C-alpha cells in the first residue's frame, strides 16, 4: 500500500553540527512533498516543500533533496540550534490536486545537544 | 502572520457524549481540513472541505463524524457518541493553493 516512512525514530546532534533527516516514500505518482516541524503541544509547522520536477530546494538553513529514482526525501539543517529540537515529519501529496490530502510519515525526533 | 485558531485547546468528555471542535481558518483560504494525531503516532487525514462540501474523506471519517462551516469564519468538527479510541490531537488546517497552515490543535480526551 501507499506509505511514507522515516528511517530512524530519533536523531541526536551536537549544537552547530549539520542534521540530515531522511524519509522514504512509496507512491511514485506523488508530485509534492513537504517537511513539517512539530514542537511539543503545537501543530505541524511548515518548513520547506519541493515539487517533483525539482531535486533540490534551499531555504534559510534548510535544504530539501528529492531523489525520485529511489523515492527518497531528505531534510538538511545547517548549524543545528537548540530551537531546532522537535519532531520532524515528511509528508507527500499523492494526488495531483494542489489541495488534496497529505500523507504523513511517522516522525523523527531531533534532539540537539548543547 | 495569519494563524489558524482552534478552540478549545483541551477537551475532556465522557464516552458516548458529543463534542464539537472549533476552528477559525485563515480568512482568505478556500480549503479546509481536519487531521488527527493519536499520541506518539503520525498525523492522519480525516476530511477536506471546499465550497461548502466535503471534497475528500478518509475511512476514519465515518458516520460518527461531521463537519460544518456554519458561517463565514468558523469550521467545525463534530464527533457524535465519542469512544475511548477517539482520544487524540485534532488539527485543523487551511490552504489557498499549495501549502497548508495548521492550527495548534485540540487535545480530546475521552474518559
């Protein structure tokens, strides 16, 4: 069946280091992918997105890479800060409609050591 | 920055009771959604709503659930005859084109 999953449940990094969070998806028809950050007691917060016609997109301190060949998505956070500690979810839009449902992965906890 | 507002932040209800979760989407958004997240699990789609009707719903969204946009600003999720397994965080979201904005959620606890 269709699924979006994350390889590791937790990731611990030293403050100042770069973080890489990986995600695998199984629906090759998905054309839109998003990374969300969720802090305790809050809703998912948009970080960055990418369309399937791109393989890389950069934001402020974050980069998303998309490898459609192996159906893999990654989020890179440069110079990780304590405020980056949260649960990170990848999500895919499996339908072509811009506003159709999102399918979320299970989430990975990023813990930043001071 | 515009926000999606949800009330209440925490709702405790007895099994079998009805609850209404409320949301105020971003004012110029056209698409509205409800998702839920059982503790420690992933966020799951429940329903999407556009042009005053449901556009898509998941298998979770059975006859126990209903949504309504009673006026120009509110979007509600009603859960009839709540069950213990309905305990979860419920997130409202809205969008204009690509990219959702989520609210902070309502924690529903069914006892």
